[in-house]
């Protein structure tokens, strides 16, 4: 599949790679921030998602963009599209 995907239709996730120990799989951390409806305090939530990295090109600490795809395994439902920022 090409990386020229119509990103308006596909759901994308942006997150930081927290684990690259699995072959062709990366674990990314997605942090979201929203306001509490009653107390108006900012609440931070984080989610860990497994993504498919065919060429094992991303490393721990990279910021990546993943797109939703068909289920690739029990826990993998996203595919790596591009690396936004390399780790230092």
C-alpha cells in the first residue's frame, strides 16, 4: 500500500514511541488533554496503542503518525505512516 492515503477519511493518531522491542510492532503513547465538565480543570489522559512498522524504521522516543487499518493481529489495528520527529 502506498503512503499516499486520503488522510481526511482515515483516522490518524500521533504519539511517541515508548517501546520498539517487538519485531515489526511499536507501542506508542497518545496523550490527550481535556477540561472536566464541572470543575473546569485540565485532565491529562494517555493511551498505549500497538502499531505495525513493516521496516522497523522507528525507534524509541520518535514522534510518529499512524493510520487506522484492518485488524492485523489481536491488538494491532494501526499502521505507521510517517516519522514526524526522530529521537535525539
